């Protein structure tokens, strides 16, 4: 999920990059070498990873610099904007409400938001809650139509942008990634619980799991609270890098607004797959996938806010990943408890670099 705008606070060039720094050990292993290569070969400002291996030990890694202007170190397990990983948090809350009998996956959106979802080929009486979480609603993606200027958005603003455009497909007809689905899921949560989405997530997931470095920033809160590497934006390959760390995150809301660390994401996905957040029936629904296309890898399957990705060593890992202005995150967990999350401080402009970022996840889980 990419915003159509970035904050141009300062223009940097790649020549400011300092040698990569390793925090895992003095002797780089395969993960460290992969992160170092992303910095030295692909020109990414910084890369971070947290890995829970087969032995149960957690290792953290850094490479590059945390601030191109000063050359400061990358904070170990620093906070980053996690983009569409937010969708999994949103889906978990919806499925918790399903388990409590407050939401029906196969009920139409109109059951909870009567008359709200209408447009060209769009009818909320035909779109099910399941379609939203699975990206099979056919709703247009509002992110494609955001303006050049970063501004504060209310969730209804984002929905209004989407509903000005024609449906992509009929409900249930085809998988098509759309952030609009998760804005609606967030609105359903607020309608059913009668509480703000950020408060619901904090109580039901963040505090429950002890995710001390994870939060849902308020609209207008442009900062990242704890130590973090700066995030950068590039209009095109070879263009100057712009500091995009501080921006209003409200354009993402339930689809991509959250901030976390690699280690907290590992804790979240591990707990989710271990059944600590959902009952068996709801977790099974979440893991029931349909074939997914871009922005996910070939062979990926999309469940209800949860993605399965094939591993080169056999099997799959479960996670989501996120793209947002300044940061890219990838990772997930295996059924036997291995976990990894990787973050880089720019959205790669080319497919090959993105594949190498994703390869770090595979390297960490297959070693």
C-alpha cells in the first residue's frame, strides 16, 4: 500500500551513506550479509530485522544508517511505520467480534453501515464482511486517487474518495487488493463496539499481548515516539531522497496507520498463529486463503487479513507485510514457531530490490 504523497522535509543523496553496522554479532551471518547487501548494493538507507530461530533465540540486526544527514546508527529494533500489517490487526478485531456473535462474516455491509456503501456498480447490500477482509469486494482502492498534498483525513473522507469511482468487479468475483475494504472494516468495528478503533485495538490486542512498542497514532500525530530510523521517499530511481519520516498517517487508518517494531510484529503474529487471539473456528477462517496477486509474491494466498507465502525450503510462512511512505516491512511466522520481520527505510522503486528484501525473510526462516 503506497501513499500518493510524501513529506519533503529535506533532500538527501545516497553519497551520505555510511558503512553498514551489525548488531547481531561481530561475525555476520546470512541474515546480516543480506541486510548489508541491501544497503551497499541496492542503496537502501537502512535495514533492520528481528529473527526468532529454530532454537527459540531471538536475534536482532541492523545495517546502514538511521539518519542520512547525521550518519547516526540505526536504532536496534527501532520503531517503524508498519503500513498494511495494520490490516491483520483490524481483521483480528473483526474476527474476535465474530466469535462473540456481534458480527457475521457472511452478513452484508449494510447490516452494520446501512446505506453508506453506494456508487457506480457498488451496493453495500451485496458486499459481505468476508469480502472486505478477503479483498474480494470489488471496491475501488482510494489510495490510487489521493492527491499530491499530505493532509489529515477522516475515515469517511477516504471512503468518499473511493465511492466516486466505479466498482472494479462484482462482489466475490475476483481478488483485488483495495485499502477501502479495511476502512470499511474499521468503521464496522467502531459501529459495533461504539468505541474508537485505536482504543479497541489497544485493549483487545496491544495490551493483551504486551506489545510495548506498538501503537495506533492519532490523526495529526506526525511523529514516531521511540527511537527509530528515518524513513525516505524517492520520486524515481536516481532521484534525490527526501526525509518522509514525519507525516500525518490518517490516510492509512484501519488499512495502514500503525507503528511498531520488528520484534513486536513477531510477537503479534506468533501469538495469532498460536491461537492466543482467536478461537479455533475464527483462526481457521482467517487461514482459509484464495490466490493473491500483486503486491504479494507469486504463490501467495490471501485469507482474512493474513497472507501465506511459500518458502524455498518447503512449507509457508504466515504474515502480511506493509508498504507506506518511508518504510517497507516484510515477514511472518511458520507453524513451528520460527518468526522474522524485516524493515527497510524506503519503498524500493524496482521489483528486483523488493524481491531481495523478501528474500531476507526466506533466508532467515530457512537457515
